[in-house]
């Protein structure tokens, strides 16, 4: 039984489907029950034969032992001795036969064993489903902080279900947090440029400002800011809903990185950043080039906005198994460790290191993360050894 349990544990680790795992466990129990009944019946019939041999005269017993060594050759003599010394009724196929009663007794004895063993086999699954049910009820009641522990004896599919439930809880908690925090923030981000545009237009109507192209350009700039914010929110909504249209194609990663750095050349030079780029010229990726380029530009913009004082911009890309990793790093103030996991939340900005007075809507990294997730990848932040921040994109090749 220990070897069998070890075998099933190995199968679970290898990801055997749940229906196969359960079928094998229950089949094994049935096979063990059949073997136990068969061995017991063999022992019983053998003991019964020995019992009758001891009851007949010694010379008959000795004669039978010799004759049954060649039963086909001595069939007539064997039958004659059996008819003379054995009760033939005991060998007729009727229920009063002792052999039938013995078989019934074995089935009655083994049935509780099968039931108890089946309950023990299903116990780990039942426990896990019970835990999952309790977790689902808590999520239904609005508690998104619940996290479930996976039973070490649970099948692979149940363990994956538990992991997916925990991931769902984390995402729901993030969405709820974003919703609570972004409502007021969104109102602020929209109200500021809208009030500025309306105030300037009112001033023009009241003849406080002259109706000149320069004044209209300022109003247009405020409206463009609102339009960009609405566009960013729309993009994120599409990405979160899995509806972001992607035009995938093969392209060189190094060319994309150099292109986006070139677009920001003037601002990089004005900030005095020293740029280092490390990427294999042959590194290629199949993805939406414009969307990935947009993400890279967001990361470069973040360095220019928040970490220009570090005077360093390092861009690295390399292959890592079936993934392409792009790292954009700086030597700025970085983030507190507790803020790193929230860096991709909508409208979130760490007040200490990524100050609000530097501008931005707080959507940049969230948009980048949404684009990466739409490609089946991830975007995460981590503090850099020696100071600064690293933003890591991982995208499937």
C-alpha cells in the first residue's frame, strides 16, 4: 500500500488528469478486493480438501495422494474413491453449498474495506472542495482577501483550481482597490484640465483674454489631455476584457528598442542621461510591434519623469527559455518594497519616490502591464541593486 501511495503521489506531481487518477485509485481498490477474495477462497478450498483427506482412512488418503498426481490417467479410480468417501451434495452448485456461503462471507467482509478505503481516497478531494466552497462563499460576501492552502495529497487539477482561485481573489482585490481609489482620482484627473479649458474659454468670452490662436492652442492642449486620459482608460478596459486588438508580426527586439530611444533623443539629451543598450541583434519576437513599442516608450518616459536625477538609463533584452525579457533600469530613487506590487495599479503613484507634482496620470505602468498580459506576458517592478528601479517585461517568443 505504501508503494502504491508513492506511485499515485508521483502521478499527481506529473499532472495526471483527475478522472484518470480517481479511476486508477478505485480500480486498484477493486483489484485488491478481488485478489483478497480469490486468495481466501483458494486457502479455504485447500483447507477443506486437507480436512476431508484427514477424515478418510489412511490407506485411502495415501492412495488419493498418489492418484491425483496424474488425474487424467487415474480419473476412474479417483471418481470411485470420491463417490465412496465424499459427500457429493457438498459439491453441487446450490446455495446451501458451504463454498457459496464462504464466498458470501468474504464479500460481506471485503465490502466494508472497499467502502472505507474509497472514503479515505476521496477524503483529500472532499476536504479541498469543502475549503474551496468556504472560500467561494467569502468571495461572494465581498471578502477578496481570502487565500486557500492546497492540500498536499490533492490531485494536480484540484491544486491548480486552488491556485486559480487564489489568483482570482488577488485580481478581484486589486480591481476593488483600483475602483475605490480611481473614482476620486479619475474625477480629479478629468476635472483639472476640463476646468482649465472651461475657465480659459469663459475668460475669452468675457474679453479677459483676446480671441487669439495662442489662447485656443492652450484650450486645445487641455482638451487633448482629457482625450489622452479617456483613450488610456479605454485601452485598459479593452485589455482587461481580453478585447484589445493585436496585430502580431515577427520583428527584431533590438531595432524596436533603438527606435523608441531615438524618438526620445532630445528629452534624454536634455536630462543628461547616459544610455546603455544591451541586446542580441538576432533576438526576435512575435507580437504587436506598436503595442510593445508603446510599452517601452512608457518605461522610458517613466525614467525621464521620475529618475532623471540618476543620469542612467539601461535597456537590456535577452532570451530566457520560451520568453523574451526586456529590462528598463534607472538609478533614481526606486520604490519602497511594499509599493512594488502596486506599481501597476491604475492611478497609483508612490508619494515618496514618484511624486505627484512631477505629473502624469498614474496610468503608464498599468497600461504597459495590460498590454503585456494581452500578449500572455507580465510586467513587474523591482528595486535595483545599488539603487534605482528595474521594470521587467516578460513576453512569450
